[in-house]
């Protein structure tokens, strides 16, 4: 128990960045500043937010926070600050409750 | 886990050659202390109720959460018999939360618990978990003939001894001068955890003192 | 005053060591500072700060996410015991935010809606220690390999029904026991099957237990449930909805703390179990469809 059973960094998740040709933006079900920052961390060039903002309890504040988080996605202190006091986020829908046939992401190919 | 949970004869304690060291087992890393005692050939005993203290030659108050341990000591009236044990001259070692239980004063309001070691401690003195740390330090009394020795020490949300009263003496300090161990006769309070680094010197001291006290 | 300058912080010993200090104790889910104070007063060794307890997450549906930082700060200010918080599985940024908030442990938790359906976090890459849930040995060792410094069973959170938690801890124990005394070849095969390094399997088999502290969680509602967990070999217990969904939270919390310490003493268990009023109502497992089971999240 004194030493880590396995050396640090032995597992996957470093930031996965494929070379980017053109501009990739992530659009989808995110509702929080942390979600926006996660998309950036995963290698997106920007984010589209739809229902996440206007289904939130406090749309203006949430929108501003998501903008800040997209810019400062590497700065956890700023992310913590802008994530605070936003009220209820969009309620969200758990994926398993959406049948495959109704998933919008299945449109297009 | 296959053994019956109800241990037979747990209160019987005959006088034997290896000293019996009680380890307060209401909460915390008591199993690690029991393992240390085992490697030193002493007999460890889990202490949850006053009757478990019958016949012990020394006591360890392990690391854990001092607020939780305080509740569990109060609920089953363990404070008085532990004080009586100290009065009989049995050695007591408190690590981290255990040192907080021993102190005569706790900074920022809380009432002292056992008041057996003339020091003032400050809980979580270094900060939250991200300020937990490992370092080497020099501790008195662990080397040959009671000389000082350098040991590796782990501090976890550790307390600091902010003041040592006239009856006690600082026996280990950090590089920046903060006191992290103090002793008063056979009572020793330390802010770190020899039980998780495998540093046996502190437990060896306790066992030696227990043998001396039992003579 | 922070750690001395030359000291090393966030080492494996400090990360796994905090969990060692919590052993034999009860960690309670709380949603506000008032509940955190009740938990501390009852003798909890830590609190898990979250927006809704699993019972309510289950009832409300929708996506469950990291809590509001203000709420976590409020709880940190209210109590002196460690404060843990949950991040969604694979949500690097929620975890970074919780680290910036100086929480004492992050639970990468299936109770929240997973953010990544392929990867759990690389927990070695954080300064703050992590804990994770498991249903079996393979899951536990994969999480430890990723850097988890503490484990817990998944159980089935928010049900007040301990049956899944019992199954999970029993499974881990039995799978370790089954590997005992096996040849290196067999252990290597098991490691490959579980997708973890052989050394980690070897370490586990030699110790006869998981190489980190393991608590029981998911469905504990009474003092007897907590004592049962300890009897099954748990290092401590998490209680979520079981306390603040009970008729008398303060009394139930204190009784569960006593039962966790005195799990071997049936007379004390009888005493602390008396007069607690209604426990949380609980949900029979058959009535929860597979697709709604939180324990199926994570892999």
C-alpha cells in the first residue's frame, strides 16, 4: 500500500487530439460549463449549445458561464468559479430512455 | 470473514511475557497498528469498550477522524478508564487523530478529550487533503540508546502541535520548525503515521516502555 | 499554513492513506451544510456532498451531474471532517473543477450520468485522490490501475436495499479467494481477462484483499445493514439516502456509526437499532428494470 501498484500515466486518457483539418465543433447534449470544457479538452474547436441554455433555470447566466468555460477550459479555478450559482441546469435525458429510432444522432450517415 | 463475529473470551487477559498493547478500535487505521505490533512480537488487542482495557500494558490511539472518535469514546465512557491507565504508568501513543485526543488544549474551540499530554494542537493545520505530504524528519529517542534518528513520515490532513507546555517536550519538528511530536513521560503524541510507512521505531519505543512499566 | 516546501504532496501514500484513516467509519451523503453538520455530529468520518441523494436522482430522472461549487464550498465551511464530491464517469473537467475546489476525495460515480461510455478517468493524472465503485474484482482492479486510491461496492444506490451491495462485496472476496494458490500462468490469464497488469493481480492475491481500502455502498439503510457490511469484510460504509430519507435522520445516523464500530457486539447492535422510527422505505430489486440500474453503469 506504500507505493502505487502501477506507475502513473500507465492508462489511456491523455488528451486525444487528432490532427484537425478544418474546424470541428461539438454539438450535442450539454448543459453545463463543465460539459463545454470537456468538449474542448477532447479536441473540439468550439461548441454549439442548444437547449442547454434556454432550458436552464437561469439562461443568461448559464450562457455567459458556458462562454467563459469554452475559453478557459484549461483553467480549473475559473471553471469552478463560473460553474457556481447557476441554479438548475437543463434537466437532461438519460440516453437509455431514448430508443435508438428516436435518436437524432442516427439521422445522417 | 468466515469466523464468527462474536469472539470468545475476549476479556480474559493473563499476564504473559509479551506485553499486551491495546489499540483503540472505535474507528481509524487500527488494523495497521495491530500489524506493527505483530511484527514486533507484542500482543495487540482491539479496544472498543472499557472492559477491553483490562490487563493491557500500553495503548495506541490510532489515526482516524478525531471528531468521530471523540463521539465513540464518550458514548461508551472510555475516557475515564484510559486516564486511569495513564495514571498507572502505562505508555500511550497517539498518532494524528490520536495525538489530538491526548492534548490538553485544542485550538479553535473544541474541548480537550483525554488531557494527558501538555500540548496545544491545531486540527487540519496544514490544510485539506491536497496539503497532505510525505517528508523525512529527525525524531528524538528512536535511535540506539535513545538517540535521534531520521525517519520517513506521512502526514494526512494532519494536526500541528502549536504549543508545548512545561510538562511536555517537543521530540520532532519539520524543516520549517513546526512541532509534530511531543512527549510527556510515557505519553507520546505524533502528528504523522509510522504505522503506514512501516517505520517500527515508534512502536518499538511503546513496547519497550510497556515492558518497563509492567515490571 | 500549507505543507512544508520540500515535502512531497499527492503521493500514493497520502492518497491511499486518507482512506486508511476513514476505515471503520461511516461516510454520509449530504445535500446542504445543515445535513453535513448533522452527519458530523452523529460521528460521520466524512461527508459526500451532492445535489440530490440517489433516491431523488432515481425519482427525478434526467441527467445527474456534478454539484454546484457554491454548495460544496458551503459544506466545506460547515464541517471539519473530509468533504468528498462526485464527478460523472469520464468527465475530466468536472473532476478538475472538484480538484480546484480542494475536495478531499472525488468519487467517479455511476450514481451520476456517465459522460464517457468508453473511458473512465486517468486518475493518476490528478493531485486529488479518487474512489470508484465496483461490482467485481475485474472492475475494482481496472479502477485501481487507473489510479483509484479507494474502492466501494456499487450496490444499488437509492434503493435502501442492501442485496446488490452484499452480492458485490461477496463477489470481490470470492474472486480473490479463487485465485489464491493458483499458478503464475493462471494468474496471468486472469490478469489478461480482467485487462489489468499481472503485478496488480499478484499483489491482490498475496494480500488476500484489494490493495486499497474498500467500503460497502449502495442500499444501506439500517444499523444492522452497516454491521452486516463490516461482517462481510468491508473496511467501512457509505450511507446515502438511508439517513436523510429516514424518519429520524440524526438518530439513525448516530446508530449507524455505533453499529459500524460495534458490529461484533450483538447486544450493542440491539440497543442502537431500537426506537429509530421508520427507515427509508426502500425498493425491491425486481421492480427496477435492468436498464434503470445504476450499477450497470461503468465497466
